C-alpha cells in the first residue's frame, strides 16, 4: 500500500494511522493511559523493589536507618506519587488540547473544544495544587501545635523557682 495524504485528517495513511484520526478523543485518552500504564508499571515496580539489590546492606554500613518507613513517610510517598500522576494527566491533557487546536484548521467547534480542555486542565491543576497546599499547611500547623504541648496551668501561673 502506497502512503497517501488524507486531506480531511491531515495524517499520512501508513499502517493504521488513519484509524487514530477517526478515533473518539475519550478512547484516545484511554489508549494513551493504558499504554503509559503498561510500559510505566515495570519502572515503578523496579523503583519500589529494594530486596536483593544490596541497598539495605550499603545503607546500614553507611550508618543510615534501614527500618521500614513510618506512616507519615508512607503517606507522603503516596501523596507524591498521586501528585506526579496528576501532573502527567495535566501534561497529557495539555498536549492533547494543543494537538486538537493545531489540527482544527479554523474550525470553531474544534478550537473551542481545545480551549475548553485547556481551561479545564488548568482549573483542575489549580484545584489540586491548592488542595495540597492547604492540606500541607493545616497538617504542619497541627504538628507544630502538637509538639508545643504545655499545660495551661503552667503557662497561666508560672511558679517562681527558689
């Protein structure tokens, strides 16, 4: 089959790329997410794997703590991973909307759809970052308040030392 230029899709018809142009945007996003998960999962598993690599032995020889993580550290790691995934979704949405805008060729419907996607992605990332900042502030303030526990009787009437 000879490569041909499709005037409607502006995609060279080589080995099924024509199907990509006709695919519904939701299916495209699902396919990209699936492929990213399939190829990204092994790297995440390798990053989490510490047994048998000698890292614990090296860390203990260096005088570092090799005990399992405490709950706040684990929660922080999970939140960091979730924020990383949100960032990836934001990036994918921005690239997708930019692509739609690029191939719109003056079509107002496609252009407005791309603008709406960009606006929604920006609003979503602002909400997520704002929620993280607010939660981080509240938790840090509660932690500071918990560390400075002094009974109210001692602060109200300090006893003079002889």
